[in-house]
C-alpha cells in the first residue's frame, strides 16, 4: 500500500480498476473513500464487462460519486478508447499542437544529445536485496521488500535524475536456475529480467555476502555480458558478515574474481542496501562505465597504438604458423559502441587469432583508452590469398 501511495501522490489523474462481475465489495468502498480524499480526478474502469449485462452492472459504481465510470474489457479492448478519450479531454491536460511539437523537437533533441539517459538494470538471484538497493538509491520505498524470495515479479522502470545523469533504473525479478523455476508467472519474470538486460547500458549484479558466491551468480553476470552490458558487482549484506578484518574485503574480492575469471574487468563494491553503506559509490561508477562504453577511437589512433604495443613487442604473435605461412594483422578499426566493438583485418596463413593474443590486446585496449567496467568485443575478418588457377593441359 505504501508503494501505491507514492504513485497516487505523483499522479495527475487516477484510473481505478474494479471488477464488474463481482460488483461493489467492502474493499472497493474503502478504496473509494481513500481516492475521494486525494482531490484528484478519478476514472472508474469497471473491468470484465464482456457482455451487455455486465456493462449495465458497471453502473452501480456510480454510487461512489465519481463522474467518469466506464465498462471495459481489458482482455478484448472494449471500452478502452472511450475511457482514454475522456481522460485526455480533461481541461487539466495540455494537448501539444503540431507546431508546438515541432518547436520543441530541436530543444528535446539537443538536450538528449547533451545528456543521454542511462539505462541501469539491477539483477541477481532471488532475495539478495535488489529491491532494497533500488529503494536506497531512490531515497524512498518505491519497491516492495520482503524476506520471501520472488516478491518482485515484474521488471519495473523508475526514473532518477542527479546533477550528472538521468537514470532509468530497472528493478528485475530474481533469476533462478531453470530447474528451480516452476510457476508460469515466475518463468515469465525470469524471461523479462533477461529482456531487461538487453536494453540496459549498465548492469548492477547484486551478490549476497552472507551466502557467498554461487554458480548462478556467474551465470547471471554472464547474461549481462552476453547482452553487452557494462558490469558492476555489488556485494550486498556486507554489514551482516561477522568478524571482519582489514583484509576481509580484499580476500573476498580475490575469491570472487577467481570464480568469475571472465569478469576481471568488472568493478566490485561491498555495500549494505539496508544501512546504506557505500551505496553512494554505485551511481558515479555507473556514469563512468556509461561514458566508457560510448567511447569511439579514431582508426589512426588505434593503429598507432597497435604498432606501438603489439607489432614492436617481441614475443607477441597473432597466431601459429600454418603450412609455412604466418597470419598477418593488416589493421584494426572500431565499428560500434555500446559495447565497444573492434574489427581486426588479417591476411595470409589460416584464419583464427590465438586466444592469448586476443586477451593481451583486450587488456591493452582497456588500459590505453579507459574502457572502465565495460566488455570489449573483437572480431576477425580474414582475407585469404587466392590460389592461382591451374594451367590448362597442352593439347
């Protein structure tokens, strides 16, 4: 109810959905008193009015004293258009004309270019404190928090504006192993959580310091990497660990990185969403990662870097010699951002850059151009040498 109160306070108008089949219930009467006290415009949507008699039954909700009562069917779409027409026809709503929208378009575009909205997803296993972290970041109890795992079922977007950045924060449902997910609603919530990662710029992967790092944590972080997200590992419930020493955090981070070797570049922060410890570090890190993932490097700079750090270094070879012919790297260029994606053009030998060469190149790119907490993708495009056509036999 607290979360509903926040939404009511911020709304300009309220659409109250009731059940036309069940009619007026004691809970409806209590909600009517609450909504009348807000002083805001209330539109009553009597849902499940799928037949003529149910539409007439919607009339009993006029007894609550609200002017706008509509019989609708959310399933079939009946009555939705009329309800929306009534909603926007209110004098309290300003309809933007075509001329006004054209005038504002340039201003909105300039503002968007100046400071782009950052999509920030909060993901993790069930009951690791994702919703508590969202509430702490927002400074209010927007999300429902419960010790029961799986309380959050939907991926909910919440906007937060700071002096540095506008954030769209996505609080996702806890992701379980496939075998542990039984209810249809829960399976759908896991699918939606993974979909949320696909539209996120940065993912805060919340871990549980009390329970330690599980294989599922690595799998969830892997989903974020597959989606191209920048990754911040937030070790929550750090305040609940007993007998902590000076080196406890460093030892925990070493163990974490040992279990998630593919995330050696991710940022790690120990936090307490409950008490707010070090939570203030997360948003600046997300801003830094967001800038890094949008970095574009000129081809001339890349090849100067490549000449200096790779070609002139002894002992660094792109691949093994194949059939007496060695693979040669011609040049490197960046083809995309969010995440940064590079193409290496090769020729000669056999296609296939050695993994140690790719790892070295990725690490050097990250150090040279500050790709903080951001995955780097490297693609090879190989140009094979054409064999000369066999001469025709003499007649």
